[in-house]
C-alpha cells in the first residue's frame, strides 16, 4: 500500500509542474457548476412519455453563515500572497495571476448566506426549459390535479422550485408553504439515529486519515510553494481556497477566480477525493443507515410511476437526500470502498460527487409507452445522462414491471420504515 502512495506522490510532482488549470474543471464535489457535468436527455421517437418524476437538488447558492468566516480570512491571505510575489520575489505567479488577486473581494453579503445565486436561478430555469422541450405532452400545461410540486422548508429549495417552474410553465404556479414536504425532502432533524451516525467517529475516520496523510500534505506543500510561502499552509487553508474556487466558478463560470490559480488538475482531484470520502462515509454507501432513508424516496418513485393520481412529480431537496436516493437506487456503487489508503487505485471510481451531486443535481424517472409494446418502460436519468441500471441488466429503458420488481424488497414497508430512527 505504501508503495502505491509513494509512486503517486512522485507522479503528482511531475504533473503539477506541467500545467495549472485556470477554469472549467469539474472537481468541486457538491460545489460543482452543473453545466460542466450535465448530459442531454435523448429522445425516444418510438415512445410517448406517460409519467415523470423529478428529484432535484437546489441550484447554485451562496455559502452558509458558518462558511463565511473562513472565506473572509482569505482577504488577509491574499495580501500575503501579493507580498510574497512582489516584495520577496517568491512563488510562480504571473503578472496576470497577481492582477486577479489584487482585484478580488468576497462578494457575499451576510443576508445572502445560503440563498440561491442568479446563476443558480438560471441553471434551474434552463433545466425547466429543456424538460418542457423533451416532454411537452406532460409539461406544457399546469394543473393542480396533474402535477405535484413539493419543496423542503428551506428558502433555497423554494427559490429553486420557482426558478424551474418559470422555465417550464409560461404561467407558473405560485410556490407556497402548502407544498412543503420535509418528511420526504429534509431528513436532518427528523431522525436522531441518522443525525448521530453522520457525526460519528466512523463517519470521519477515512477522510481525517486521508487529510493528514502524505498525498494531501503534498498538495498543500506544492500549492504553498506556488504562492511563495516558505512554510506550508495548513490543509484547512488550502481547502478554503479550493472551496472558494469552486463557488466562484459556479457563480461566474466565464471568469477565473484567483483561488483556482494555485491548483493543478491533480491537486483538484486529490481535494475532490477528500470530499468524496467525507460524503461517502457520512451519508452514502459507507453509512449502513443511508439505504433506510433512501428507500423512502424510492417508495415514492415506485408509487408515482404507476399508481399515483398525478402524472408529474417535481421535488426540490438537498445534497444529503440526493445521496441517500443514489444509495436507495444503487447508483454509483463501487465494488471497492474508497479509503484513505487507496486513492490511486480508485482513480476511475464511480463515486465522484462532482459528477453525481453538483449544484442543481437531479434524478429524473420517466415512464414511456413505446410502439408495438403493451407494457410501459422506465428511463432513469442522472443530471440528464441516461443510466443503464445494473438492476435492469444494463438496458436503456427498463420494462416497468421489471423495474418495480427489482426494487420491491427495497421499498417493502416491513424493511423500509423509520423505526430505526429512535435511539
Ligand atoms: C396527465 O394527467 C392529467 C390529469 O390527470 C391528464 O389530463 C393528462 O392527460 C395526463 N397526461 C398524460 C400524458 O398522460
Ligand atoms: C406536496 O404538494 C402538493 C401540491 O402539489 C400538496 O397537495 C401536498 O400536500 C404537498 N405535501 C405532501 C406531503 O404531499
Ligand atoms: C410499489 O408499486 C407497486 C405497483 O404499483 C405496488 O403494488 C406496491 O404496493 C408499491 N409498493 C410501495 C411500498 O409503495
Ligand atoms: C409496429 O407495428 C406496425 C403495425 O402493427 C408494423 O408495421 C411495424 O413494423 C412495427 N414496428 C416494429 C418496430 O416492430
């Protein structure tokens, strides 16, 4: 295992010299800009869409209150970086790089913390427009009896619903509190056993160990060298720069954030892995309780594809709920678990949160009736990419009965219930 790590570090050293990325890279975990990872929903000309179920994460947002302190501290770091370069002639920043650092300021006002940005509204508006284009039969007119719209009680999911509905419907329905459904769309605070498990020691073990290990320390060192620091910056500081870079890219994807400049692609991949480990063990395949929460959303899908009175369901939720839904559906599960020790071996893993859960991430399920076939079929799309589910032997469109059968034990109420939540 040690051998792997060492050879990786060497590789990192040579690659890092070669190229520093400026922008348009999608390694920012749950802060990734949606358009960098989304696909295009294919058309099935022989098929007619009958029902549609969409589970969406809110759009690009501003940082939360608790993140702001660290971002404000970047202002001081920025002055030190400029001084390193201009005064001490240390580091490898170009004149243009320096210009970007000189111009930078944190644009977030306290009152905006956690809210959707303009770019976030656009993302969802455009997603709504694309959905209408693909499924005009289902979406061209709104009726209360035909369309179910639910949000969590948070402002950002309501804002997201509003933005998407304006993209779908010429005259969008108003988003009201009667649409709040925290039972399904906001797990936090509702299930004590879950909340405890996500804060447990086991949940943090692999990410902490990776963070203090050689691979991440080497990134911190190389980034510090580039910025002209004699002593290595802390990994926390490097993580703050990485997060700021991701946010600023999602807010203004045509501009380069100075906080992206210190990183090469290989650095970003390492920091992405650190995030992937956190999310994996907190609330995905690495936490045995994830499936017990995810199954409830799969049960709602099961109901919506066949029985429900309404043929369109649009849900607006959060990162955490997206993760348990992925687990419930069995999407992006690797045969090997990612750990602190197997970074290099997991290079082509499926569990990449940047691809899975960017801002505005969504899982779309559509049931179709296709020519000459008596039974309906289901297509599942992740961020507008059609998925070939293992449970359906990799078919593009899965026969509805086969699909429901494949998840029948997942949604069985004797297994899928909240009994485990009480401590
Ligand atoms: C969807 O449901 C509505 C209301 O029940 C109905 O009027 C409409 O025809 C349905 N659309 C499709 C494509 O089945
Ligand atoms: C979800 O939204 C619909 C309106 O689209 C509303 O009737 C319902 O009460 C909401 N909440 C739940 C739990 O379904
Ligand atoms: C899942 O769907 C099937 C077919 O519509 C239905 O018979 C079953 O009761 C549903 N299960 C749950 C848990 O909703
Ligand atoms: C579907 O059925 C029609 C007429 O019943 C037939 O002409 C056509 O070839 C069939 N298409 C396929 C793809 O089987």
